[in-house]
C-alpha cells in the first residue's frame, strides 16, 4: 500500500525541527521510520508533512558521568547495545536494546522514536519506567522533562506536545556488582514460549550486592514483537533487598509500576520463595483494563507477566541459568 500525499522537510537542527512543526499542523517527525512508515502505508497515520530529523547530530550519542547517563534521542538500539561504556554503567539498557526486534530494526530504529510511538508493549517503556528515567523534550517555550511514568499516558499516547521534540533520555548509573564479573548475559532474556526454566537454589544469595537491573520478555516468535515484558531494578545488600522498582509492559495501555511487588520485596532476602510471593501481588497493580489483541489474550498476558518478572529478578541476582 502507499501512503497519502505529504510534504517532506529535512531539519538540520532541533530549532529548525520545532519551527517546522509549528508551521505544519499535523506534521510528524521521522528518525529511523520503523514506527511511522508502516502506519503511513496503512493510512493509519496521515501527516500533512514529514519532518526528517535523522541528520541532527546533536540528538545522537551516549554520554556518561559518575551518576547519570544521557542518551540522545536519535541513538539507535544497536548503538546502545554495543556501547562498552553503557554495558559497564547500565547493563540493563544495553541488554534490552540488544534484544529489540531484528538487526534491521536495531540498526535503524531509535530510542526516541520508540518512546514517542508509545506502544503499550514497548521494551523501552518498561525498562525506562523501572529505571525511573527522565525524558527531555524541547519546544518553542524551552525544555521540559518528564519521568517515564508521567511521559507514557496511554496506548500510543504521551505527554509530548505536537510542537515538541524528544531530545534525550536520562537514566542512572547502576553500581557494579561482584556477581557480574565473568557473567555472560543474553539480550533481554527473551523466553519465547518457554516458561519452564529451573532457576536452581538460593545458594550464594548472601554474596549478592549492588544496584541490579534486568529485563525479561516473551516475544512473538515470528515478528519479535514484545508481547509481555518485566523490568526490575533492585538494590541488594548481602542478599537482602533494600530498594526496588518493578515495571511491566504489554498488560495495560501504558507501562505500569508494580508498587505492590516492590513493597513485598523490600526488606526481604531475595530467595526464590520470597520472590515468588512478592510477584503474586502484581495483579493488585493492574486494574481491569488488560490488553487482549491478535498477539495474546488478556488472560494469557496475565499468566505470563508474573513469570517474566520472576525471570528478571532471578537473573538479576544470579539465580537464572544462561
């Protein structure tokens, strides 16, 4: 299929992109195009103009200091996955990026385009919510920032105004954990339809400490679309959880913080039994608006989500097999 007619403009700077958005009502920004172009071909999106920001160098790259990470909105998933500095400072983000789609998607798709699209099952929406990341946007009135929780407002809906551009994502550095030495991660722990993993026993938990983050998901086996995902960031001291952020994606119209699960984890030793008991509280955080679509029924998603969150927690503290 072919898209409806539209005007094409190429912006050379963020300021020019903002000016073009103001001059063309119902215009859309395009970076990698992996979300926008398919919608335009199906005529589900009919922008009056497409503003290409793919050449704006100021929106690209990763910078890291001792406590925080800044990722430009046009940084591709592949660049995030392959960044040695990011793999050391926040392996959760690098691993999640490495499990997005296929190589073509990772090499063209951008983190800014992904979160602007705001698919309810987006890998980045779930991960950024668990990380308590902030989204930086720029518009004609200057710069605004949003927490990930506030940015995602519903299915394919964000806090971004029509004349604003996402410029960067800010996330914390996760402290190094002794468990990670020599530890080989796979990308995003995509379990497909296999939920029967044996995660071993609790031996060695007492040696686990640090800020640990993991993401686990079940993807559609043909399209790699993330059906359900769970991301966790836990602070652990001698095997005991002292702080936790847990997020789930693909269940309700936007990523959800699992605060009941977090509360059940904090103060507890992270044994398999305590993790299982805590994750049982997930249903308390979801409400009734559970997604059911061509990828999975609402009932199936409700059954799989706790499994993925448990997988993420098990892998975070070294109980998962690889």
